[in-house]
C-alpha cells in the first residue's frame, strides 16, 4: 500500500493542527510521492502526486488570483495543497473550496506557526521508510518466487503465489499466445481466451524486444467481462528474446494501480518475470533435449546404426514412434542466405520443422524428423494402397511437399525460402529405413548437381544419372573417356572454339543442322566447320549413331564426373 494524504495528516506534527477544507472523501486513497513548497507562478514546478505547501504569498489578497493558483495546482496533478493560514491569507474562499471539492482535491489549512521545513522533513522520512518497506517486500517476494522454481512448482502454482502477493489474477502465455499457467479468478478469462486474437494484439502493440517490458493494454477486440477489462502485460525475455508474456488482469471494477502502488507492483513483477524466464528456459532446455534425442534416434535409423535386436530395447516406444508402419523418406535442404544470423537460422529451422509436422498431422500421417548438417531427414507414413501403387504414392508425397512449401511462403520469416527435396520410397522392415534414406540422399545429390534450388528429385527419376555414376567408376570407361573427349576439351582450351558445347547442342537437336545453328546463333557454314573439326579430332563420324552415342556418353561423363567443365 502507498503513502496517502491521510497518512501525512496522521503525522504527529499535523494530526491536531489541520482542517480539511475540501476533498475529505479522497484523502485516504490519494498517494503522495514527494513534497514541495510552491508560490505563484505554478508553471511546471510541480510533479504529479506531490504534496504542495504554500503561504499564498502574492495571491492571498486577491480571490481571483488565489483561485487561479489553486486551479493550476490541481491541473499539475498534485496530491493535495496545504495552506498556511494567518499572514497572507486568513481562510480559503468558499468559491475555491467548492471548485476543489468538485475535483475531489484536498485543500488543508494549517496554522502559520507550523514550519514548512518540519513538515517537509517528516514527509521525506515517511517516504524513505515506505521505500525501504517496498524494497524489503519485493526482495522477500523474489526469494519466494525463486524458492518455488527451485522446488519445481508448476507455473500455475507460481501464478497463484504472485496473485497472493499483489492481489491481482495472473496469466502466463507462451510466445504463441497459449496459456501456460494461471492463478485463481481467471476461469472466465480463460474460457474466452483466443490466442489468434492475442497475436494480433502483439503485432498491433509491437510487443517485442524493442519495447519496454511493461505495457498497458486495453482488451477492445475481445470483451472478456461485461465491460472492457484492462490488463498489464510484461514480456518474458531470455537473452533479449521474447519467450512469452505475463498478464495481470485488472478487470472492469478494479482501477489501474496508483503510481506508488505501481512502484511496488513494478518491482515485484520484475522479479516475477525474471523467474518466469527461468521457467521458460528450463522448459526449452527439456524440449530441446527431447527433440535432440528424438532426432538422434531418427538419424541412427537412417544410418542403419540400430539393429533389429537393439530395437526391442530402443527409446522409440518412449518417443511413441510407429516403426511397424511403411514410410517414405525425404532428404530436404533449405537454401539459407549466406548472411543469415544464427538466431534467424534457428528460427527458420524451427518454422520448417513446425510445418513439416503440421502438414503430416493434417494428412493423418505419422512422421519422424531429424536435422543434421543443414539437411532434414524425414520419414512420412504411406498408406497400404500407396505401398502397392507407386504413382499414387508419389502423388501423395508431391501433395505433402506442396502443402509444406505453401505454408512457408505465407510465413513472413520464410518467404522466398527455397527447399530442395530428395525422395525415396520404402516398404516395411528395419533395414528399409537406411535403404530409403540412401535412395533419398542420392536423389537429392543428383538433383542438387543437375538442377536449380527448389527441385524435387525422386530416386525413380534418377536412373540415367545413376548409370552415369556407375560408368564413371569403371577404369576402362575412364580411359575411353580420356581418349575420345579429351582432344575436344584440349582444343577448346587452346582455341576457345566451344566445340564441346557445339557438339552437345547438335546432339540435343537430333543432328538437325538448321536448328543447331539457330540455337548457337551461328551461320550454317561456321557450324559445318566446327562439326568437321570434331570429326577430325575424335576420328568419329557424326553421321554414325553409335559414334554419336559414344560422344554423348563421353560428354556427360566428362562434364559431371570428370575434371573439366564442358
């Protein structure tokens, strides 16, 4: 409770030497924060909630001037005006008393003999004692809050203890606006609570790292009580990042706390939000540990590090994974900006994980996710009909990917983000997890090399690339490659004729000279010269289908698996 005008009037110095001329009904709840001695002019020398002492020198002889003086004091939001009666003014005029009463403003008469210095000293001593009491109470509250956290009390227990300390109901929300803890007297509020509405208020009021942690809010969009209710909001921050919100509910019949009460309230709530931050940190650490363990388990499945025998004792039952179901495997790479900060990177990864899970839930599918070295490894349940119908299965997977990408495009943080996908399809069996991952990873690698960011590459559609990869590992093929294609590459390096590009374009246009010339922006005669030069260098005829096949195969292998970019 704050010091009020009534407390000041009860001081031994004033208790028997004052007369309340107006505002007697308000003295018990008007707070006093300071004291000052003021004569005309008032101007801006009075701070809000100051007790003003005056002799009325310079205005006591003029009722009109004194009236203006009192009016200026009231408008400066002073707590009360104490007038020394006897020398400059003999009594407060009735007109002034009537006006002050209409404003519920206390005017107090005291005898001239009472020294202002004594009053000032007594008020200051009272305020100092009150501040010491506030500090002691807030420190005691801090110890109690920390003790609750150390003892492992739930957030709702913590909220109940805050309410017992400050007298107002409390809610604690996570960053998404969902209620994580609540004190008593919040049931009506909770029944009508709408997280989406709250997120709109967060956006409207800019309740982020850039604003003070305490912000008054009016619930205008969602009336919780019969009339508008008021709340105070404190952001709960960890390392400068908003993790949640603490709401103090004032209600329609409870006024906003007076500044001195608010001083104590601010101190206590500062301690409360600090402890709430510890709750969020602990919850986050537990969640991160569980997610890491779940991710490690999925990663071990993908790597084939979990045997069928070990699986019987595995933690998959703790994680509630259904390993008896058929799954398709995805390998997904998000193409992040090189200048992305660590915080932005982590938030982006978190958003992707969220939407991967949400879209699986929307399709009523089980899902397992791991994130390792910039790659997501995802196992998505496929239904029995899809196991036996590859086209149906691929259509389902394509629809899932489209839903995830569409959701990410709508989110501000991930707009413009490109995801590259490698897709492998599998059936049941513990060994199939690694097999499906290997297929998905190979599909991703080939797509990453051959196509633009944002590609979707399935293992079934990479057969010719896998053929080239197998051939490139054969020593005889490598020798043939060097013998057939190297003369063209050497000529290009020496003369800059782009014969390799000319030959590939010629093959892609099915040996049509006119179409090839147009594609290369060459005269037919110039193209003919280049083609003849290729035949001379390789000793092969471009009119022979077998020779063309050998040249095409050589170019592809040289370009994709050799050492020179064709």
